[in-house]
């Protein structure tokens, strides 16, 4: 019955994607991945072993992994699941005997769902795949979502090994910003630690990296009334920045050369003036001597 429900949900989801209805796509995608995760889990699944979730071919590019842990151990010792590092002291609510942690990487094909659903300002562009860490009770019949706020130390999300969208490193565009896509439809900007794109959060959820776009790039988001691909804008932005730097360098060199020529001309004018004065003085002195004789 659960598998049939997943197929029906997937069909509805794909039809919504075709019609470009972005309002609830991220919720449907979340439900589909959750259903396939618990379909692959049984009460006999080994605790502490991370295993990949087999998703339908329609969700190409999406990667999901799940691990079953004891709630008490998770609170005392924390855990490391792919890009996510959970420190000890988690305040898990409710703390069931077993906890399922589900990690997702939505890849370049599906991350735009969050960009569109949350209507991120055109001043920002998503530059890395959306990563997610969710927690559930189970496995069992009554699966529910678990809240997992961090304790003294925040949850770390490491984007340093992530394949950035369009093969473009965010460091070449602008200093990237960390964001969390909250359930209330809002976006929370997070702190970043160090130069390696590691974000920190007080809770689990969906996370991404965005770049703040210059004004001339946000104006270029639409060309001839048609929206330009968001990942292409990022590439164009990096090229525009490189061209701007090159033009600035050329302008600096031109100003330096012009200043040097001006100084040289002033020196030549000064030499000519002195030569003229010396020649005039010499002629004057010769005339004076002849007059006396």
C-alpha cells in the first residue's frame, strides 16, 4: 500500500513539475524520498550502518542515504553523516529508542525546486546543490518527524567537497552565503566557518549556498521577456567579473603610461627653457663686451 502511494505521489509530482507549478514541489519530493527510504528499511536493518536509498530513475541526480542509530548514543556522542557533522548534546524530541537519519543531496537537476518554491530574491543565485538532513522515528508503522536542535555546538554542513553547479567554484564569483530553507517558507542566513564553505546551524533541515549577484546581473535575469537559466547567470557573472578586472588593469596601466609621458614632457620643456635662457645670456654678454671695446 505504501509503495502504491509512492507511485501515485511520484506521478502527481512529475505532472506538477511539467506544469511548472513550484508551490508544493519541494514537499512532494520530500514525501517521495521519505517513502522510498522506509520502504527499504525493516526492523531487522543493522544499526549504525549507512546505506544508499534506491530512488526511481525519474529522480536522476538525487542521492539519499539513511542510517539507524540509538537515540541515547546519538545525543551523547553525536555522529558524522556524509557532509553533516552532529556534535554531542543534541536535544532530540521525541527521543525514541531508534532514530532514522536521512541525508539528501538534490543535485543540479532538483535543487532549483527550493529556489523556486521559496522565491529566493533575484539578488541571490543558488550555486551548490541543496543538502538535507532529516530525522524520523522508526522504522515501524507509526513514523513521525523528530526535532533535532543542536546543543552547545552547532550542526556543521560541509560544502567543500560538493560539486558546485555548472562546475563553477563560488569563490570565483563572490564570497558564498549559507542559507537554511525553513518549514515556514522563509529563508534563514547562517554563519560560515573558515574558508572551506562549512556552514553551521542550530537545527537540521535543508541547506544551500547562494551568491549575491551584482545589480547588472540581476537586471540580466530576463532577456527579451524570457528568463535566463539561473546557472548560466552564475557563469556569466564570473566572466563579467574577470573582464571587469582586466579592464581595470588596462585602465591603470594607461594612466601610469600617460602620467610618465607627461612628466617626461615637462622635463623636456624645462631643459629647453634653460637652454634658451643660457643662449640669451651668452648673446647678451657678447654684445656687452663688444660695446665696451
